[in-house]
C-alpha cells in the first residue's frame, strides 16, 4: 500500500511543472501527494513492527503513533485532493470546458 500512495508524488514529478493556468490545482495536489508520502512512511514503520507488538511496550506506543499518522495523513491528503478538484472545476467552468 505504501508504494501505491507514493504514485501521486511520482506522477506529479513525471508531469513536471504545470502551466500558469493549472498552478491553482497543482499546489493542493502537491500537498495531497506530500501527505500520502508521509502516510507511506508511517505504514512502513507499522509493517516493520509487525503483529508481535506487546501491549504497553514502547513498540506499541510507536505503532499507535504511526497509526495516528496514517489517519491524519489520509484526512489531510483527502482535504487537499478535494481542494485540487474544486480548483480544477473552477478552471474548467471559467474556460467553458464544462
């Protein structure tokens, strides 16, 4: 799953800098990708800890923190995605593409 989340950032990098017209969409999209990259790091930590974590151990606290990171990152990424989609719709409407 971590690799799937990283597709966002790799795709933006591959596409390169957007035109001036698409800058308003690009910024929230970058934020989305950054959030998903961070989630991927958190998931890798959770996977490395495995399923043998003992209750009350330092590893359990670390896993709990990383799972909180996943939740927050997915929320932040979703908010940024919604913003990018809204900007895209505004641009398309303004240009008559809708």
